[in-house]
């Protein structure tokens, strides 16, 4: 369960950061987005694998690094 919560929280903060930097139109937006992603990967990488993107989760499933039963909860957590 903590894996799915970690995915939801990480995805929220990543999308939140992208939204805030897009509103401001600052030239440092890529740095802010990359920094937020780095923090989320360090925060949750050891718990959930730090996918934070449904396309990444599907790719990891295709590569055989994730069980099929975990895909749907990951996608739900990321798309909430």
C-alpha cells in the first residue's frame, strides 16, 4: 500500500511543480521541474521505484521488472 501512496504523492508534487512553473513562464522552469523530480526520486525510489508516470509503469511492466497485478494500482495512483 505504501508503494501506491508514494506514487500518488510523488506524481502530485511533480504535476504541481509543472503547473506552477508553467503559470509563471519563468526561464528556470526546467530546472525547477528537474529538481522536483530529483527530490521525488530520492524520496520514493526505494519504496515504489519512482515511476511517477503511467508510461514509465507500462514500460517497466513490458520489460518484466514489475508484476502485472501491480500495474492497475500504480496507474490509479498516478492518474488520481
